[in-house]
C-alpha cells in the first residue's frame, strides 16, 4: 500500500533475464532450432536428463502423459516452451528471442472435445487412446429401476467456456545461485513452496536441502500458481548451469497463452423425478478438456474426478450413475481454478432444479426445499459425509431477503413494459479444509492434506508461528494471529506468522482449496494449546497456584479471582534462562508443534441474482446480488466478506464475461485484456452478504473454509436469472459465459423458429 | 545482440530528481522501477488495460506502461511511494487499510494513484462518478466493493 510490497519482479533487478521461445503452432514436430552465435540459448537437448514431468494417479482409468521440460521433438500447444534465451536485461532477452528460428513441421491440431473424440482423430499423445486421459465411472445400485419408475425425466446439456484464473501479477521467479554453498534460493510467485521445492529438486536432480523456495508477496493465485510452472524448473536449472542469479518474469500474453486454464467442460445430465418433484436419480456424462498435459501435483484428473464425486452437491438422491472423462487436446494445460469443477456442477444441479420447477409448476424455492439434504451427518451417493449445514435455512433466508413473491409482481409489471428481468437461485455446498483422506480417495501419487505449525515463544515473550500454508492476500496472517492471541493471552501484534519459506517453515501444502484457516488454523490452535500448558505449568510454580486456576489474558498469567499475576513475558524469560528451576518434566524453552489432518467440512450458501436482460443487445445487467453464507464460526468477518466479494466477482465473470477462445486451427485468440474481459467496478453490483453460523464439530476451530464459495455459486445464480428473464421467449440458457453474442444467437434462433411457424 | 544507444533523461519523481540513462524505447514504468528503484509501481498487463502501473503526471493519472521515459521529462511525477508523509498515511491509504480495500495488494498502488488524482480534481464525486472512474483499473481479489467504500471515505477525509 505504501509501495513497500515485495513481489518477484521487484526482486529481480540484479538478475540475468530469461525469456522463453514458445511454440507458434499447436501441434507439430521440431525439425531444428537456429540462432546466431551471439544469443545464449538452451534447448531441450541441453536439458538432457531433466524431466520429463509425468504426474501420476494410481488408477487404472488414468493415463499418465509425459511433458518435456523444454519441448524436444513434438510441440503440443501454442505457447509451449521450446527453448530459453538469456539476456542482461529483459529487453535484450526479448530481442534475442526474435532472432531464434524454430523449424516445425505442423500437424493438424486437435481443438475442442468434439474433435478429440471423433473416430480416428489424431492422437495428441501416443499413449492416450482416443485422446482420453481419464475415463472414470461410478454407479450405485438401482439407477435403471429409478429411471424406469420416474414420473418425469429432465435431460439437458450444459457447457462452460474455458477460463483463466488470471492473477493480476503473472507468474515469475528469481533463482539465486550461492557460489559458496551451491545452494539455490528460488523466489517465486507460487501458492505452495514446499511442493515446488520437491518437484524441482526431483526434476533437476538435486537434494531438497540444496533448494530453498520462497514465495514473497504473491499478486493473486486462485489456483493457477498452485501447480508447478515448467518455467520455474528451467530457471533453477539455468541458475545452476551458469552459476548466476537468473529471473523469469512472465508477461500477460504468456500468462494467457501458457499459464494453466480451467473449466472447459461439457456435461450431459438426466434427472429422474417422482410426481411430487422429488429427485430420485441422476445420470451424468461429464467431459473436461484438460489440454495438452497433466499438471503437477494434482494431475489432469482433478477436474473430472471432482465433478464426478461432488456433482450431487447438497441434493438428496442415492441413485447415481456417472462417467467422467478427461480429454487431451492441443491447447494449454488445465489446472484447478477457484472452485475447480464446482462452478460447473453447481450450474448443472441448479439448472436441473429450475427446469424441474418449470416442469412441475412449483416455485424455485419449493422445488429446492423438497430436494435439499436436511439431516446430518448425510452420506451422499458417492459416499461423502456432509457435516451439519444450513442448506434449507440459507435458501429460506435468501428467499425472504429478496421477497420472491414481491419480485414476481415487479417482474410482471416489467414484462408488460417490455423489460426482461429475472431471478435466479443457487444453493450449494463447498467442501473445505479436507486433508489426506479426501485427496487419498483420488489415489493421488502426491497426496496433500495435513498442515503442521511450529509455534515458538522467544525469551522476550514474542511469538512466532511457522506455518506450512502459504497465504497470498487471504489475510490468513491477521486471522491466525487473532486466533493465537486468544489462546495465549498475548496481543496479536506480538505474534508473527512466518510462511512461504521452505527454510523457515515445516513441510506443508500451501494455500488452496479453502483450507488454510481450517487446517493450518486448526494446527495452530492445537499447538497453542500445548504451549499454553507449558506456560501454565511455569506460572503455577511462580504463583504457587494450581494450573487450573490460572488464566492467560492481556499479557498476564493471573490466578482467577485474585490480583496475583505475572507477566507472560517473564514466564518466557524463565523458560529459557532459568530452565534449571522449571517444574519437573519441563524442557527448556517454549516450543510446540502440531499437525492437523481433518476429513473436511462443508460450508454452504445460497446466492440469488436479479438481472435485467436487454434482448435487443443481449447485454445482461445484474441489478442485485444476495449471498447467505454459512462458513461456521467467523474468525474475522471483514476478511471473510472480502473473500466472498472477490469470489462472487470471479463467478459473475465466469457467467457473463470471461472466456479463453481458440480458433479451429488451434491459435489462441484471447491473449490480451482487450480480448479477455475481467469485470471492472462498473459491472459488479454491491454484493449483499448475510451470515449464518452453523458450528460443526468437524473442525477444531469451528471455522469452515470459504475462499471458493462465491465463485462456485454465482455462475448458476446468474444463468438461472437470465433463463428466468427470458422465460417469456422460452429460452433456457445452458451455456456460459452468457455473452451478448451468445444470448443474441439464442434470441435470434427463437425468433426465426417463431417466424417459420407463423 | 544489439546494444541500443542510451539517452540521458531527467525525471522528477515525488519531488526528487533522478538522472538516468535509458534506451529511448524504455517505458516510464520500467524506468521508475529499474532506474529510480521505486518498485511500488506494478506491471499487470503492459498494454494499458489493468492500470496497476498508474502514476500521476502533473496531477493526471496516466498508465506509465504506455509512456516512454523520454516523454516524461519536465513532468511532476508522483508514485505510491510519495503518498505517505513519513509514518503518516495519506487519507486514501488510511481508508484502504480501514476498509480492507486490498487483498493481495498488487493492483493497490494503481488504484491509490488513480483515486488520488481524481479526488484532487473532483472532491465531491457521486457514487456513479466513482464507479466509472474506478472502472479504469482492474482488481482480481476484492470485487471492488471495499475499494469503492475506501475511496468514498477518503473523499470525505480529503475534503475536510
């Protein structure tokens, strides 16, 4: 805020600059690479023995594919790194790239799910038959019988356009080679430094202890910076090769072209209902375009497998048959982005509910009330256990806030005046704070989940919490200092949260999947309980009282009901400097470590969007957006609301504006912010947030995660609202983003059909 | 590799004079960051859309990624580093702090300079005015709501 932040590019001033030579074609064979003598260049041949990256899932339905660290023989997407050049300055490196000529024999590319699945389609990877890299199936008993017995069947297809997480700071790294020790310190814009250290050390063939990975200030990640960047591996390799400090600062065009995309999905959904509108069974065919390679550590299975397991969401049905496929194409690889598959599966279930509401002539609140889970713990058709939540409660509260009946009146009047306004509901669950049990269920080779916190009180009474999570804008440090301050009776200003540095923190999984406050916060609380016990034991001796009678508050250990007290900082001094006098069984110093690995907990929310659609232009205006959020106990409401605002905004972008577009030749068309349109302050309404607090015993802090929820729920609310607005025209919208072009196409098609009929 | 000829440029940034030698093609943003050592001005897109690099030139918010350093001689430039007065935050910084107007902080310097430049010339903006002006820049974290709140509060403080 005062210009004192330190982002990667701010730390690169003395470094040599790397620039990547990237493939201009989506698929082809490299015949040769030529460059003048004056250019310092490294190609795949120089990196012999480094890589390939081959992320693994231990499942027979998953096909691992290998990604060379620099493309050696074949290129598979526009933007794939082929070579790297070195310059004294960024400008010099960019000039040098211009002088490199890569001779490529192009192949016909595979672009899009349809083309990838055609009979006899060219293979993106020889080992992936039919371009399928994951083909997972799951089925409960009795699905056919449920469909046979159904009174109503609702079938539809939805599509979600490809999105970029688009952190405002693109990726980048600085690798600093230490001549004396041979160690490399990698400063990089990432969400999980330990995971980055592991894979880079593996790839370049060095010990993890020779590599220190530091995430300085990180300008947003949203998932894109969780999976490892191939370029970071190259940066470390070049630093070791040249024994110099080198930097790679990604520009916006590269970020759009080469940094992970997400959510390019197409789902076919069938729902079986009884005569009362109760859903009994769902059949789903889920297809995700995962791009040219698999991402490390979560793999290309992450989107389809999450879609398969979590599709039922908060809806109560036990008959479920699903096929989930990951399809490889000649496009930029996919990685998780805030919400991962859940914005799309929520769109699927919420469209199903709205279509059912129309079919049965029941209002959208009532149809959901009849189908939402209401008894806890609830075990889903895929075996996931839901802890207590407020699914019906949040829906009813949201309906009351927006006054659905009142809105219908407004809508009738507006329609008479030729305006198309609509309302859309979206109820969803957000699985958060899950540890190794949930990730283990995906059979991941690298199974994330636990978090460890090392908590130290130094002799001056100041506290340092060294955490494996790696916050980058979520305000975790503030929330956690507050939580620790309460446990230790210490002013949060005396508590420092140390994160994002593999030399300083215990091995951990970083910040992603709405987990940090739940898991890292839980581990911190457990460690604080241990440290508190140590302090109480010393205080008991000092104050000649029983530990049970002592409280830690406002910097003092006090005997309850008396004015007998001692400063906590004095206890700290004793723990280090008079350890020979400590109570029997105490060790010198004040240090506690705890690890937490929970099964997970479900947050939930109901979003309501009110929109106005101009049918002449296809432009959608959001008139109102209401969120009723239940994330359990709120540690810091201001920060929690900030997460909701930001996530809802990204969800609205998913619904209306943002789409990465490839042409049929495999060229990416959206490589600038003139083509890819994140919303501005002019498009985003004030978001009205209301909280419910269902306290679940599934977490030690009572808090549930909430980082992704806004992005999960908002798209369905907006798309349902547009469909509701266009109901007089009979146009259901099942594809996002619902851009003006797309809506106009739908409206024109309906007008043509009406004209043809008359 | 071609070494382009550098030219001498004198810049006035936050009231201090910087004598630098830069290639004529070097942007003002890169010069402020690399040659003046003021890295608070950030680069989010380098094509004039995101506004993270916004600085004030003679009081006007400009995209420093779209200007060359050689065009900037004689202009009074202000960057985020010049906002606070010692330990006392500028009202716009104070308002961002109090209203949780930032998360990752990458877009923040640009928003601060945009808002200051605008409020100094238009002390009484309506909500609609502010929304339109703040739509000049992109933020990926906050959803703009708390930025709106912060700038609204700062407008009040700056008037008094």
